[in-house]
C-alpha cells in the first residue's frame, strides 16, 4: 500500500530529448542606451526544438536581447548567429526563418481588419503560397479556437484572443524559430494556460523552437530551460527543476524560482519594512482575522448591468476586519466593476452593500472617507513630485494641512522614499511608484483599502516588499484589504479568496481549501520525468483524464495512487520510454483557478 507523500527518482536528466544543434548562439553581447547598460557581456546557446524562457522583471534586458537576436537592434559588441547565419552581418538573411511577436496586446495586429484578414495580410507579407496559406490558416484557427471568429475585427477580441491571433500571424509562414516578447503580460490566467498549451503543441508537432520573455516567474517551470535575468546579466541558466534543487537543501521543499531569484538580488536592507513608522501612523491595533468577528464589508445580491450586459450578477460576500480578501478572475469577469461599486465610483443596478456600517446607496461620501483605493491603471500624477502626490491626496481626502505634513513624513518612511521627496514620479521605477500609490491610498487612515492589480509588472523583490507591507497593515494595524491580482501565487497571502467569472462567484475559501476541492475532483498531481517528454505525454494522455505537458515534464492527476502509478509505469514501458522519476506535487494555483473558472456555476 502506498501512503504519504510519494516520490520516486530513478535516473537523472530531463524529459527533453538531447539535441546538440544550437539554433541561437549569443556570444559576449553588450548593449547600452546612452550610458545606461541594458545588456552586459551576455552569452547563451539555445537548442533546436526547445522552449527557452528569458525570465526577469521589467528592465532586466529581456526585450533588448530578443530584439538583438531578431536583428532589429545592433549590439555594441559581441556576436549573434541564428540558424547558422550571422545576424550582425546580414540581419535580413534570417527573416524568413523567424516569427516575431512584439510586446503589447494587439500591437502586431491591424485592429480594423478581421481575424482572417489579419492572417492573410501576414501571409502576403511573408510571400506564402495562397493554397498553402489556406491549409495552414485552417489548421491554426482550429488549434487556437478562433474558427468561429473569422469575421470579427481584431479590436473586438479579448486580450487573450488577440494574442492567439497574433500567434497565428506569426506562424503562418512556418518559421523555424518563434520569438515572443512578453506574450502573456496583461493576459488572464485562463488565456495564459491556453497559450502555453498551444506552444507545447507547436513544439511537439512542428519541431519549432520558442524563445520567449516573461516577468511571471511561475512560467519558468513551463519552459525546458530558462535564463534568470536581472540588470542585463544572467543570474542562473538551466532546467528550472535543476536550478531550484540547489536551494531546497537550504530553503526546504517549498523553494521555487522566486526564492532562487531573490537569493541573488535581495540584501538585508531590502527586507526591512519600517514597522515603527507604520505603527505610529496607524496607532498599532494588533488585530487579525482570527480574533475579530466584526464585518467591515457586506454585499448582498450586488448587481451591475450596462444596458443588456450583466457585468456583476447578484453576488454576495462578507469581509471581516483585518482580513486580506483576494478577488480573482479572468479579464472581463467583473472584478474591477465590483471594486468600483464598492468605492462609490459606479452605482449598483441593484443589491445592498455596507462598508464600515455605511450604506453604499445612501452614504457614499462617508464611505469614500473610510476607504483607500489604488486603481489598476491610474493612481499617481506623473508630472508631480513624490511629496506633491502625497499632499494632493491628503487634500482630496480632506486631511488637515498640518496633519498631512506629519503623515507625509511617516509615509515616506513606510514606503522607503526618504530622500526621494522631490523626485518626479514618472522617473521612478514601477515598484517604487506602487509603494507611493499605496502611501497615497492610506494618507487618510482608511478602515479598508481596495487594491486593483497592484503588482502588475512589478519586479519580484518589489512585489515581496509590497506584500509584506500589506500583511503588516492587515495583521498589526487592523486594516481590511481587498485585492485583485493576476499573480496567482499571491493568492497564498489571502485569508479568503473569491473566484469570479462572467459576473458570478464560482468558488470561495482560502487557497488550501480550494486546492483540496480541486484534488477531490481531479485527483493527486504527479510530476513525471522521462527521457522523452513528447512520447510520454501522448501515451499518458490517452490513459488519464487530466494530463498536461509542463516544461520538461508531464503532469498527471491520479485517483487511485497504487494502481495508477503502476499504470503509468506500464504505459511508459510499453512505449520503451525510460522513467526517470515520479513525484507528488502540490497543485499549482493556476490549475485551481482554471478548474473553477471553467465552471461558472456557483460552487461555494
């Protein structure tokens, strides 16, 4: 009988068949913008037929490197070859072999053209034979599930659908190498999952090589190999599992890519939150969700319609004092609409909501004094200094002038902005801007704070520090936090989570509770390592309901552990595949998210 956490290691190595042919060779490349170094003496080789990820925060040099590889940018020094051709001497010579998807949703598309017209346009640019174009187009539309949207203008597609269409346009001339610059940024987790399934399918069926950049560190595990980048340098390079294993002896079995990244870029000062200033600002209350029953926010049958479209469909929930309440869902799910209703920025079509005992329909002015709001796109005035932004928000929230100056000093300490009081806000890095935006949102000492996608695009260290501040606000200051996010690892910080899709609540609970509910339905997740991932996946997917490619490995969900593990071994042996290891894994929260969001029926 098999019991406990299951793990088998047999032979070392990855599930990606060994391929010594390099399709990309970058040697000692450097690039500066004026005097600012973007890339410093960087070298890497990428094998044919692999998915290689450049992983790192904004400003790491990822986009610069991918532009140099594509021949768009010329480095200051170094050598680059793609498909055996010298990119620096003849950048035009590689263009028939590569497909390039630039950063930014829909930027590669002609927005007024339809889905089909966009694909035809790119086929014409790349001189694809019309007959071959039609065959390839039909296949791509089927694989991306865009067949029924042939006539829809690109501007009317969701962000995820636009990225799928852009990928179709990139692939129409059958390139050997695909360069994808931040393909999943701004895309909701379900669309991210679909894009990854598509990439894995392309590599398996067409043998194409994929080089992509991303700031989502959790996506590293989906790549065959990665390079962790920071400030123009490669910190670590290799298979994600091998890189993380270095840390596990020190950090424990829960160590991941984020821990590896932080081990390189953080120092003691980076980890210090000015708790003393925070305590003085809020007059420390020592309140946590475990010892209070006071309800701060209560929504009953809250609904919002825009003409005939229901954005939020009669949802109900309660948030206690000091709770961190996560609000998760795909793009267009109704998250921002709900937050705007709670802030008094949108009037509900129907339903009742109270915040700090004030009725949303009757006491909007008092509610606005009780809440702080950090919006998804606009929270700060970029042409003002740090101090001017703080003082402006103090004025907006009607805080006494003398009190504003006193609180400004504390906010500068809390947000680690002392010495930057006179800096123009637009000149600040995104992570520092977000801390400033949080400081402005709490200038009036609100009872609760609403954060709409607060860490989107923020580097891992800044995200970590931001969340440490949020946890202190919640645990020690008694501030209630409602946060929406696309970083699904941040769900682990929340005391309670609501998953919303198409305006409906589809699940509620903390991360562990939701994970257990998924395990009851799908089974226990096992990570399978073999000498040939493609054959393993194709064999196992025919025998197990839930089977997915995940980087160099295959993820399989099993219900009857002993029987199913024997079945896995038998299936692989029948295909003459060498089994290197079977390990039980915690279910990634993106799997939890997609499981519930693909079922719009209320499950809470």
